[in-house]
C-alpha cells in the first residue's frame, strides 16, 4: 500500500479509537450525514446581502451564482462553498495555522505538523499580507468570510459535516470558529508550499554526498534533454517575446559547498528533511505532481478561434481539491466586474483556473528554485556570520491540543529563515554529535529561505486575472502572482494566445541553488529578485501553439529559474500530437489529455526483447507480450503491466542498493532520463548490485534479473497466464477520505466515505499522468485532478470534469458523480452564458437579504 499522507496518518490514529463504538454509531452517523446536506432549492435568508442572489445548479450540482454587487457575489460564494465543503475548509485552516491538534486531539503526527507549520509561520505571513492587498481585494475577502459565517451561524457541527459527528464521539464539544479573511489567505501558503521547487532534491544531493562522488550524484540528476524534448519557448519565441535576461549567478563549485558540511551538518540536513516531510501534503509533492496545459491558435482549430486545455496533476482526494463554480455579475461594470467560471478552492474567493467572457487561462507549475537551505553554525543562541556571532531571533508559541495539555514551542530564526532542525524532538540535537559536552563548540542547524515567507499580493492577482480582458491586462494581473510561480497559458476571443511565467524568483550570488550552502558566509546570498519584465513570456508565437508540462522554459535557460525540471516526456508527446494539426476540436484536445503512451518504453523495450531468455521459458512468455506493443498503457493492457513491473524491479536492482531506504528511486521521468543515459554503457557502477558481494553485474544481467523478477511478481499478483494480466489491476486508485477513510477506521465508516478501487491506465511521466511510486508499489499516488478544455469560439462548447464531485457530503448525489467520467476520459458540457446555464440547471436557490 502507498505511504499514507501525513494528515491521514494523524486522523487514522484518532479515528481508530472509535472502533468500540463504531457499530453502534454507524446508523446514527448515516442519519447525521444526511442532516448536513445543503438546500439547493427554494429561498434562504442570508444576513448581509443587499439584494437577492440566484444560485443555479446543473445535473452535477455545480453552482453558478448571479448577483448585483461584487460583495453579494463573494458572500454567496462563501455561503455556497460552506454548504458543500465546510469541513474541508475547516480542516485546511487548522492545518495552515499549525492548529491541527486543536481539531483532532492528541497525536504525535498532528503535533509534529503543527510545530513545523508554526515554525514556517504560514498564518503569520498571511496576517501580514492582508493589509498589503488592495482595498477591493480586502473587501471581497471579507464579503466571502461573511457568507461563510452566515451559513455556519446557528448550525450544530453535525449539521455542517458528518466528520464532526464522528470525531465528537471521541472528542466532544468542538466549537467552530467564525471564518476570517486570513483563513483564506493562509491556504495560498499551503498551495505555495506543495508547489514550491526543488528543496527535496537539494537535501537529497547533500545527503548522497556523504557516500557518493559528485560524478555519480550528477548521473542521478542529468541535464534537461533539450535536443529531444523541446522547452516551452522556442528560439523563435524568445527572439520575439520578453524573456529572462542577464543577471544569473555563477555557480560555486559544488565540492566547495559540500566541503563546508561537517558530518554533523549532514545529520542536520537529514533531520531537516524529516521535519519538512512532517508538513501535511494538501496538494501533493514528489514525482507526478505537476500539470499539463497547452493553447492552440485559431489556425489549428476547426472554428478558427483558439482553444486551451489544462489538467493539474495533484494528490488524489475525496472530496476533490477543486470546486467548480461560476461567478456572474448580472450587469458587468467597474463596480461589479466579474463574469467568470472555472475551478476554485473551497475556502478562497474567486476562480483560480478557468475563463471569463473574453479570456481563458490555465496553470502548470513552473517550479523555479525559490527555496534554499542554509547550514548555520551556532554557539548556543548565537549564529555566526562572516566571523561574528549575533543573537538568533526567537519567539514563543503555544499549541493547544484538543482534550490534552498545551504544548509550548520556541521558534528560532536567522537572517536566512526559520531553523527547521529545531522543530521536532528528534531533530533538535541534529548537528551536535561531536561537541563533546563543550558548550562553546559550534553546532549546526538548517535554516530555510523561501520566497513565500515574505508577504505578497497573490490574492490581488487572482481577482485581477478573473477580470482581465486582454493580453496587457492579463500580464498586469500575472505580475502580482508571486507564489507559487506558475506557467500561465492564455487565449482570448479575439484570437490571441500567449504564455507568461510570473513569480518571485531569487537571483543568487555565489551558488546555483542545487546544494545547501554555508550560512556563515556572505559569499552565498540572495542578491535580488528577477524583475517581472525579464520573466519568460510570448504572445502569438510563430509555432501557433504553446505547450507547458513542467519542462524547461527556454533552450538556454538561466540557472536561477531552476535546473531541476520535469524532463519533458509529457510535453514532447503533446507537441508531437499537435504538430502540423489543423481542424482541432474540443474533443480532440480532450483525447490528447487522456493519451497514455509511455515515452520511455521505445528506449527500453528493444533491449528487453533482445535479452536472451532461451533457458527460461517461463519468463519468455511474459517477454512475448512486448512484441508488437504500441507502448500505450490502457488499463486492460497485459504488456503495460509487465513493462511497468520490469521497470519497478529495474529501479530496485539498479539503484536502491546504494540509495538507502528513504531515498529509493521512485521511477518518475527523472529516472527515465537517468536510465536512458546508463543504457548506453554496458558496464557502470550503477549496474552493479551491492547486495550481491563477490559478483559484479553489468547492464544486461540487471535487465535480465528485472525481467525474471517481474514475471514472478506478476504471477503471484495476477496469475500464471500472462496474457490475462491487466495494468489496471495493478494500477488502482483508492479515493480515501480525510479523516474518515484511513485503514484503521471501522469498515462501515470507511465504506461510507471512500470510493474505489478504480482501475486506471496511464502512469508516471505520461500525458495521462496517473503517477505511481516504484519504491512503494503500483497504486496511484497522483492524478489529473481535473480536466478542462475551453473553446474561445463559443464558450458554451467548452468542457470540464472534476475528479469526484461538487459535494463534500458522503451519500450526497454529487459526492462522487463525476468519477466515472473522469476515469474514462469523458467530460461534461460547461455552460457559461446565462441562457445556457439556465437551460442546463436543475436546481434554483435564491439567497435573500436577511437580518
């Protein structure tokens, strides 16, 4: 089974205590869950509204809101999202404030998460951001909070969500606090955290340097293959558009950096990595977390107008991370400028990805290097910098624990950021292993520099993008989108397309950001930030399309963006499917989103077929599956099942013997490139399995062993007849609810809230990016969290689909009613104009001004 999300681990512990009362409570809980269903029709009084607001819902329960003022519009958004998703919103705000223990009670995992989030200070930064925002943004945030509070006021917790009823069985008397604008802003920090950059690669490289040479580490982080996989912007694009200019820092030799890391420093880095891993994954991290988006000009479409596609790849969840919604001012004006629809985050006003009446946009993660780890040298509470010691800043915090005692926390900060290696009990002594009880001897700790720890105006950007009318106004809005840095694709009804990368990206001096560096020297520092005018951008590129799938941005990229890209297997496949096309329709775009060809297989399969298995008829039966295989991975493919089992065993035999238990090869597209390079050499230290002393294996022997092991493994799991194997029987998605869906929760409750298993095609590094971790198994760990295609010739012909459904209430008709369409590559019509929305509506709710 895949490793549990930290939030799930936390709440599994809590819910496991309910086993004794579960069977007695199940009938009552089932009744309670129905009590929390929202009213979708009729009239409801909502205090604070200035005029009636209409909420129309379609057959999937997706709301489209119509109001006369912007304040009423966002108040209604808050009210409706609280109807469907309030527990999810409440859980998120507890996590982002470092207050998870207040919700779930005594749990080491919850407490560890709270300590790390408090140390990072997400909510503190959000509090500092609020006064920096424009008056209109603050007004919209407050209106949204008023709408949420209008819904939750006077309702018991059991009327807000079944999750409260279950948790109250063990920990009664929970009090729901009013929603605030800062609760919404703090969620943007969580989004930035999960999508930030290469910090994990940075720590991993440093840890590997303890026992691997620089050359062997670099083999595991090969250069981006620009000759085979085109970057986002071509040379023609960069010749005509605004692109990143000069100013990047020269990299200090990596050996110099690592020489500064004493053994205790490496220990500090390992434990800092553990601290970082304690932060709950709200959107997901690791291989498979990314996105596809592309936009095509009218010259390539049947209608003669642009089309835009987007499918962000994030951790699976039920309810889905996204909430579909339309926000419409009845009369669009300067005072009420919104006429927008798309995918929102419950808990945050506005539309994150979608379109308005004139422009459409999509996001993929740019993932520039916006974090750095500084190894700090301290004596007591004083930190060294250029030979002088100054006092470390500190503050005291108190973590409240539901049903338990308060926990004090001291947070220490240097000029580079919070000290992560202070945070957890088993991390505090990192770097102190050779001080020999000498209080004056230096110790080592790890500080994190991260752009999102400085207050910004990303919330302003969301509202500005929602109301953009053309390319200049869209770029002006993007300029305010500081974190997380994203690739933005653009199209408008006038026929223009474009690309813009926004974000706050540091310019480094003395290092390139790929390795942790000494914090005691001013040689290594952030000198400035990349000016927005120098961030990559292009309007109406000569190729007639733009594809972004987390690949390198430019052929001659400056290193301060990052050198840790996704390796372009997804992006190049999309480009290949678009190149030379004309007459494209929305259905064609959606078909590309569901493409499941494995870009690594054409490189590896010829070697697998050439492997001599004449003395092993049993394995040869499986080998025959690869003859004539077209390298696609639908769920019923026997060849895909065997190929991926070979791939997993190749990771294990080729790399895991040297990487250690917590650094095992996950098999994602970085490993595609690693193996592509290694396959050219029959002998290399990576091919030698250290677990077999006295033998030195080469490439062909390891490949043969992987094929034999894969045959045995699938025989045990899927049966002896290889022709009956199916990839989907291995590659399954479990939609697991947080907190009620964990394996230690009583079965009747799990059955109520979980969905699955769902057999899927696709895989890691594929356009249909159903990611899996080769170190753990074949289960799906990342998914296209939604899919959308926007047709700028007629917005009512656009299509969309969510992973699960609009509702967060189990047993509600819209809890999981989109799953089947999503899993099979189908979408729903996406009405936008008022006439189309009205025609598609099945429920109408009127929110009336109330006292």
